[in-house]
């Protein structure tokens, strides 16, 4: 099934051999540029900022062409990231330029600032002549050539794979041939522009085999379809202004250029055309041809006969970037709207044209409905992810165990890695969760993701909300169903170029300090099981693309485990600011901070009751001298031992604190059911199969009515949450997973189930 709607704006393009029959807008405001498309045509990548993204400078995004409503951020959101290109032959790896590794996030976040972009050189320079040119030609017509740019490769979730080059000068415009085995990138060093040509050895190693010097300026690198040439736009004029601009690390975007190329056979530079135009973008086709934008006008170029054909446009919008599908049937453009100032992405139907005339009122591009409320550019799904998921080896194919009478219609939502703490949006349509796994997500510690519960998780990738740096924990939706909060350590991360993808903080028991500190060495022995309480954790509010809206805590110590009250007015969290791990509440803007608990022990994992009047949490309560000494010693090393924990309930004002479990062992991850009375939680008090065996239980908040929910004796079950409607729960479980051969094979997946309360037969005798 497909839908047709009509475009109010009159847009038409004509070409001798191709025409754009129709266009429709894929984005809704903001600035979009640098289009790139994955080899299988599944994803459209781009740089974007402003609009609903709310970023102040370019970040990298992907738009799922199977579901045009799905736009996800692929860069960190810290510093600036731009000039993306998908790498052919990979599982959607994307290369781009960024200065994230040289962005001092902690300094930029001071005094409530949330703009983590570098200043435009026109705004930061003290040079009077540069200021004059910026004013004369307009800041928006200059691009800052930041010397702290380097190339990064991120995976489909936006987690860093590698930083293949480590430079101290501008580097950008990376491109690859159609095999993904060869590439090129522009560098500007001491006002000299060079093209570095390299071989891709593997996903983390690039081998530079040639440095080609280009006179004056070059941009828009693109390999020819056969890989024998690297085309580029060439401002081959000995222009004093250009050299001055380069000396000040700025690039004037309104320069005319011709088309030249590097001959890969001998690395010579040759002129393809002496025609001087204002070129901004080029998309190379498979037939030794290209679609080129010249001063807002789209042109078709046949490299075989060197002929251009103008695709005339009659719109108030001006084209700036272009990508064409490999089958020449779909074209993607960014178009500038002079009335709003936005540059949005449009998709059009590209067809062979036999006439130079088409109607000026045209139908919108046809979007195909491939699922309910899911519309695709293509009339079939363009990926093999279903095959990938179907190939997963499972242990016993059991998702529902006998006796689990409260659970029905159990559905597995994730398929690899360690996924936990899944929490519903207020409308029950989305899920925010934390996940890690080097094989599935490309990280060794947790990041924050979201998934859409209305969509098939076997054909959709989760959307990463966090930065991809450091470690994150405990995300939670606000009641607008868009904004979330979570705790992260990213502000303190220093990226090591040789290990750019490894930004997780040291676990204390894996740090070099273990060998030199006998006390720590003993604490890290096999007789103890510990959690790290990273002092770098702070709590942030972010929008649906991960843009930081507000930093809620900025104390040099552990602040994490934050949740929102049902009415959206209060946040409860755990903090070490008093020297002990206590519960606090505050308003959603960070004001009215109040301490709720005062007893020695780890108070954490709190959640509000449905009526917002109570908090349920888990806590350790060391009593003996030995227990107190161990607890305090562990805290000195920012660790806790989460072995002996019980559940407590307290009023939100700190009154009426009471312990509701006395089960021994580890009782944790409590959450109120919607009846405002019962609490579902995880415990190993009844375990018979070792430490990792946890089940879910329900108990009344007065400590009565303990009931066994999951009956899975060999697996881990924890982090339950009931949806706001009260008819489903989500939890993390190792059920239905393969037996891990290594630590990296371990799985905890998220499961969704209908919640069933067995009917109570009324007693008619009374």
C-alpha cells in the first residue's frame, strides 16, 4: 500500500536524460548537508543542526529509508562532527570529521552552559582583518577549518570504532571507492592542501600510501565508479584572499571552481573541465556519470562525453547537496528555503525524460507503508537484518516457563549484548534502556538507547541517546515522551587516539592500583563481589536526539540512579555528597534539593509509587563492626558490595521509613505495580543454581503477600517495570540465550509480557 499527498510548493526539475517527477520533504526544519547513502540504500546519512535537533553545530545523523520517521544521531553530540560518508562493504560504519576528542566538555558545561560546540572562527577571532571579511561576506558563507579535526569511524549505533588518523591540522572530506578498500581525505597544513590516499587494511587500520599536493583549494572528493579517479572541485586560482583565508583557518564557500581529478594510476592531477562554476555537491553514478549542484541548480554530467545537462528548477528553494540511488530511480537533495532559512532533505522520483516540459504542479513522492504507520522510500525492506537475527544461536528456545501465571504473550525485544533497566515512556509506546556488549553494540560499558515498541525490533535498530563516551546508567522518560534523563561520565572522558573506542572508566579492581595497594587487592579478591560507584557520574536531561538540555548535578562525587515522579515534577536520585550513599529528591529544574535517607548503607534504585507519595528502594544496612568497616573501606575506593540488600519504603518527605523484606541475600530492582500496593522486585534469596540465578517476586508494601513471579531457576531475571496502563511489564533476563563461551558472549535481553492477575473468586458465604 502506498500513500499520495500533494506538495504545495511548486518544484520541478528537467533534464535531457533524467527528470525529477516529484519531491517530498523528509525532515522538518533545521540545517542539513553532506548527504551520503549506505551501499544497500538502507540509510541516508547527513550532517545536521538546529531545528528539532537543537544542536548549535553539525552532528552526524542517519535516516532509515525503510522508516522515514526514524532519525538517529551517530556522533557524540560533543564538539562538532561533520562531513560524513558511509563506508562500503561494512555494516553501516560511517566516517566523518570531528573534534570530540579535543573538546573539554567539563569546562564547557560550567555555569549552566549546554552549548558544547566550538565557536565559529568569525566569532572567536581577535584579528581585525578577519572580522572585516566575516562582516563583508557574511559568517554563514565561511566554514571554520578547525585544526583539531580528526577522522572517526562509528558503527550503526554511533559508538566509536576507531580514530584511524591522529593529526594536529585540519582533516576532512573523507571518501571511499565502491569497494570500501581504498579512500582519500583532504588535509590542510601550513596553508598547503593535500589529499591523502590510503588503503583500508581493516576496520581500525588505514595505511596511507600517497600524499598528493593540490594547488590552491579543493573540496568535494569523490571516487569514480571504477575507482580509477578521484574527482574534486578545484579552485585553481592563485588568489590572495584564498591564501589569507587559509592562514586564518576559514574557507569561503562562494568560490568558483572547475572539476579536476587525481589519476590513481600515476597520482597526477588532471583537469576534467575548464568550465568555472559555483559547485557545492557531486553524486557519482555507476555509469561514469554524476549529478552535480552548481549555484543551486542541479546538473547531470556524463563523464564519457563531458556534457552537462541543466536540470532547471522553478522553486524558491535552492539545492545544495545531492545523492542519487544506485539504480538511478531516487534522488535525495537538500534544499534551502529563503523564507525560513531552513535546509531540509527532500526525496524525489528520478526518471528518464524524453521531453523538456513537465507540469509545474506535481504529486508528492510516493511513500510505501511497509508496517502500520511506518513509511518507506522503498517498496520493500532493504536490509538482511532478519537473516542476521534468525541466525542467532539460542540455548533452549524457552521464553515462558511453567508456573509463570502472571506472565502471558512474552516477547523478546533485544537479541544480544547485555540489555537492562528498560523503562517505558509515559504513553507506553517507547522504551529507554541501557546496554553494552562489544559484539552487538561495540562498547564494553553501558550506553543509553531507545526502541519503539510499535515497531518490529528485528528490522529496526535501536537509537542511541547518550554520547557513546564513558559509562551511563539509569535513564528515564519525562512525561512529554521525548525528553529523558540519565547519568553519565562522559564529561570527564579523555579520548586516547590509539584506543578511541575504549572510553569506559577503569573498574577499580581492574586498575593498575590493585598491584600496588594491598588493601584494594584484598577487596578485589574472589571473596568479594563489588560494584563501582564512579565519582564522575552526573545527571543530565537530554532531548530525543541526545542534545544536552540541562545538567542537573555538578558535584564531584557519585550522582546517579535518577527517576521521575508520576506527575513529572520531582526527581529522586542517589548521591554520595554526604559521604554516604543516600536518597535525595529535587525539582526537575534542579532546585529544592532534599535529603530523604540518613542511615548508613547503600540506598539506591528508588522509584516513586503511582500516586507519587512514596519511594521504594533497596538498601544495604551494615550492622556489625566488620560490616561497617568493610562498607566504609569500599566507599573510600568508590565501590560497594551489593550482596546483602533489602527493600524499604519511605514517604517522599522522608517520613515513615520502613523495611518491607527480611529475606536475606540480594533483594533489589523494586518497582511499584499500578495498584499502588504491590511491589515487583528481583531476588536470589531462593536461588539454587548459583549467584547469577535471580527471579522476580511480588510483595505488598507492608511486607506481606510474597509471591513468586518468574520460575526460571538457571537464569538471571531483574529490572522489572510495569507500564503506565498497568497491563504489561518489561524486564531483563538471560533466558533464551546461548551458553556463553567467553565474557563477551554473555547475554541479558529485554522481554515484554502481558501482566495477568488471576481472578479472585468472591466468597459468597460472607
